[in-house]
């Protein structure tokens, strides 16, 4: 058995794994007081919005994959809000823009997280609303320890807050609290917002479900939506260096509801792998696994494995760029993209040398179309940041959160909250949270799968996952990381399913990712042949990769990815694991 940073947790009652220790503890507390996995996931997710405001927020986005024992079916709940009704290419062209700014009002879409949590517990939860929200309210009101990366994010935009985003300064630059790692940080505005939602939703009584439905109405059609609408009419500074009003309106919020969908799946190594649809990048993981089934992946951590996985990722992500978009607007050829014949055809393109080409395929005989903007270099020195996932030398700065829950009844949840980053969007005055800037992921060029259109979902990178065997869930998993989310999970799954590591061993194993694909985030950079790999792979492996033609960037050990997972073993025992990378993720269970 390999040395691991912590044990693989094994128990019988319940498991919660997350990217923050307080969140894992809160989720477990909900299970202990009789809640199910859906109650625990919602309470944990709302708390994530409080304790990691640089990575996600109450006004952000959250896709969820779940399995409920009552229906015996997996499902996807889309908490990714769409573009505003006024969001057209012409609207941005009128402002002289050829790319959507990564910060400020113009990138705002409908915030989907709160609606997703409420819809999930309305349908599948058991506890009343006040017990789901109490941890988020408590930590927002009484304070939580600031993590170092949150401090770094606040410090990076201090001047912006003071000079332009004054509503953010009211929350993050208060004179009565210190901005330092480990210091107690309070957000009373956010606590007030959540308390008011619960109070207004509870008025009139009724069933648990009725109260939760009213909470969603309060957010999307009540005082929250009204304040968002008013704020969008006020110009704010963005990354262009200019002030712009927004396109999002209260009507956009009022017309939106989260959607329930079937997951997209393939079979691999004896299990079924489930992901979101092509409105997210989830199917790129499935494409990679389908291709890797026809290749020699080599030994765990070998140069052969790293090279094969990286070259396969290039092919899948090229297809993402050429074909993925909101299926309500775009005919995405998923059946052809995930077919075994197409996987064999694409796998045959992988050679012993690193490819310098961006090579989308022709599924079903289609002709791929890429935006020429992919290859354009841009530099901006404006306000804030979009979704920063990497510092120099490839170490993780963070961009998103993740949580996994399994309960004693067999319900399983994986969720990847993100968006509403404090460094990307100003705080809505009086509400204590920021809005999602996910519209930056659209292209303004028309007739591309991911071109902007009114009420269209941006092709998000958020990508929770689930493994099932014979229709029964065995693992919920995921990681923060933007475009890297469906790269870091590939070696994790290969180590788990092919190389037979246990859960914690697979999480701890050295990892890597390619940068040879267009970034999903402003300013849409593209780094051909780039490969970022943890130095813990060893000098022999890294030198081999250089010789194969990769432009290697050696990252410090323990810096790439923050995978967590929770599931059910074949013998019925519950398991969980969390990541030591970032020094804040934890799993809890018994």
C-alpha cells in the first residue's frame, strides 16, 4: 500500500467530502441530525458560498449530479443560469467590444446556485429551510477564518474596491476586521440576505416544500432580484478599463428555473461514467475515456501514461471547442462524439510525439468550425480577474469549489459550485454577494456552437461526475480547476479503475494537464504544446515528456487539482477521500 496524506475514510452512516473543512463538518452535522444527502449537500453548498467567496458565491453557478434511492435513477440539475434577453452580439458590438469582458456587469448571467439548491431540496430533501441555511447564516454573521487564497484575492483588488467597486469595499475592506490569513471574517450583509429570504419564505406557513418554493420566489422574483436589477443600471468598472452598465434584468431572473436532465454516460473499465450535457464540458471526460479504452496508458505515473492522456485530452477539447454548446440552441452530435467507432478513429491520431495541431474531428461527417479569435493574443490591464486557475509555475490559485455526499440510504450527490467571485464582480449593494461572470465564456462571433444568444446557457467548465455499476452509484467525484476539471479527473479515474489504487491513493497521486486548448475564460488564451506537470512525477518522467515534444512547465508537488470523492463500496460500506492540495479540503464520515 502506498503512503497517503490521510486515510481513505470507510464507514456505514454517511460521508461528506469537500474543498473546505468547515463545509465537510457542516454537511456531516446535517446527516447526523437526520437529514439526507440532499439536505447535507445544500447546507454544505450554501456554506461554501460564505467561506470561499473568491471561489464561489450565493450569486454563482452550480451544476449537480445526484442519485436518489426513491427513483433509482441518476439525474443532472442544471444550476447554470443563461445569458440575459438583451445579450446579443450586436449589443456588444455597439460598445466596440469583440470579446466579452471577464469582469463587471457585462459578463453577468442569471445566478443559478440558489435556485439549484432550493429545487433539489424541494424535490428530494427532508429538512425545513431554516435548518438548511443555518450554517451559512451562522458563519456569515459570526465569522469564519479567512483562508490564504481569499486574502490574496482581496489584496489583488483592494485599489479597485476603494476606487470603483465601493459596494465590495463595504464588505471586504471594513475597518473593524483584518484581512489576514486565519483572521475572523464576517459578512453581515450576506447573513441579513439569507435571514430575510428565510423569513419571507416562511410567512404564510404551509408545507416544507411550499416554504422552499417561496424562498426561490423571494430570490428570483422578490427583493433580491429587485436589487440586482437596480444595480445593473449603475455603470461599474470592468477589465476594459471603462465603466459599463449591465444587460441582466429582474425579468431575466423571474423567467428562469433550473432544469432537470438525464446525465450523459459511457461505459468504461466496468463502470458507467455519468456527466452533464454539452452545455458544460463534462462530455470531454467521456470522450477521453472512450479514446483511452483503445490505447496503452502505461504504468501509473509513467511518461507513457502522462503523454497518452495529454494527447488524448487535446483531441477531446478540440471537439469541445468545435461542437459543444447549449443543446437547447445547438445540435450537438453527442451520439457520434461518444461512439466507439469515432473514439477508435480519434485514438489512432495519438503518436509517440506531442502534436502541435488543434485537431477537431468530423463526427457524423460534420465539418468543424473554430473561431479565428482563438489564436488572437490579447492583453488587458483593467479591473479584476475572470477565473484565475494558475499562478506562475502552475500552482493552483483556485477558481471553484466541489463537494460530494453519500448517506446511509444510498443517496449520492456531487456538486461543483462556482461563479460570483469577489475579484470578478462587484458586490450587489446590501446583499453581500457578487454576480456570475459566466458570459465571458461565449464567443461574440455568430454561428458557433458557443456563440452568445439571449437566454442561452454559456458552455461552462463546471463538471461534477458520478460512477455507477449496474445502475447503482458507487462514487461521486469532482474538482475545481476550470478547463483542468476534466483533465485532472482522468488520471484519478485511471488510477482508481485501471491501476486499482484505493480512493485516497488515486487522489494523492501526481497529476498534470495540457494547456493545448483554447481557454474558456477571458482573454481566451491558447498555449500550444503546453503541459503542466507536478514535479513529483520525477525527473526521468519529466525529461521523457520534454523529449516527446511537450513544452513542459514543472509545477511544485502537491499543487495541481483538488479532487474529492465519496461513494459506496461493493460490500455496502461508505467511503470518502479529500485532497491535501490547497491545505483546506477535508472529508468527514462515520
